[in-house]
């Protein structure tokens, strides 16, 4: 499988990024191990988590990193995987925070939970809109020089603050972001394509979209309000049950039938066909779900398929 080079880094990843948000939430440790084992066995190597996953369960988070750390230790395969985690999100008891103090404390806590001496890709998870950009980048410089982090990336950072980050990095020799993790999928396009895609192109960022399947909506599992109770995430897709969302599902059904595939696989293949997209972030709670995800890189949609999907979408 051809790997994707992340920005200007020397990291190379297979084109699916396994989301760890379900570890310690809808999956226990053994179930998480099973998914991780299957993912790696199929030639993939990129795992995404955050220091606050799954804070909505216990108020503080840390379960996902702990499970991944236990898995890395038990399998002895740290050198075979690329680990991405994040800093800066809020929890029940702590606000958004990308201050130097919080970064230096959080990176050590993440390393301890992950049972590793370095993080390959460290994200600014959310901007706190108050810490000076130079303070944040300088803190990253400290942890990179200490060997605790290899490269940094950005997720929910406003375009203006991203621009300031790159300007300061160039001006003062501070670390620069090599990747971007935005909210982007077939039913959530305008924000990324209008505001962030030009920045990704300008700064050579590799893009790893989160909620790549729109919280499960693009699997076709939810087609009416009666379907929302099928999982704990069902309430989050209610907003897509409209004319546009259902038209997207119809287009996915048509293309999936053509390839004897699934809507989820097609939705991910569409993402992978977009400029600068490296590896969509997708979680799985069963091996059957994982199979539909890891099939996406091999599915090459033709121009007609891409146009059919595009035509069903209101930007």
C-alpha cells in the first residue's frame, strides 16, 4: 500500500487514520485491542487520539491514550506505528488551553499514558483565543527540542491564527505545522473548502479530515428519525436528515451499487480523491465496520462518480 508523506516531515502513513475516540467509550480495552490489531494486520499504521478522549464519560479523559499505551506495550510495536495525539481541548473541569504551562504538563501526561518516549504528531486540538501564538509555538519548540514530540499539526484553529502561526514560525525560527485536521466530509464542505483548503495548499499541509463519515450518517445507517436510536451517536446526525443529506445518501447508494461496495467506503474514497487529503480519520467499533473503512484506499472513483456525488451537494 502506498503511504502518504505528511507535509514537510519524514513521517509516512497509510491512507486511513484510525480514530481512537471510541476507545474507553463505546469499546472496552479488549475490544479496542481487537480493532487495533486488525487495523495493523491490514497494513495500516496511523492512529489518532487526544488527551481528553473520552472526557464525556469520566469528566477528564485519558482513557483512549491509556488503552493505546497498554496496546503498544503489549504488542511491542511502537516503531511500526505513527501516533497522533492532541492538546488544548476542554473537559468538564478545564477550559480550552494552549498555554505554555498546559502544553508542558499535558505532553508529559500523554507520554505517560501512551507509555512511549515521543509523540509523532502533536495537534493543537482547539484554539483558546487568548494565548499568544508565539507562546504556543515556543512551548512546542521546547518539547520538540526535548525529543518528546517530532512534529506539530493543527485542528480547530481559526484561519487568521493559522496564518499568524506560519508567519511567526518563519520570522522567529519556531516550529511550523505540517498537517491540518479539519471537519470535512460529503455533507460538511463549505467551511473547509472556503477557509482552509487555500491555506493547506499555500503551506503544503497534509489534511486529515475528522468526522469523515459525519458521525456515521454517511454509512447509510440513519435514514429517518426512527433510526437515531441505533447508537449512542445517533442524536448527532439528526441535522443531516434533510433534503440535501438524503440526496447525498441516494448518490452514495448509486455509486456503491456500481462497485458492489458500501456508502461508507464510497464516502471515504471521495475524500481521498480530494486535493491534499492524506488519510481520513475514522473510528470503528466492529471488524465489519473496519472492513468498510480500510477498503476505501483501493476504491478509485471515476470522473462520473465524483461528479454524481458533487451534484447532490449544496455548498
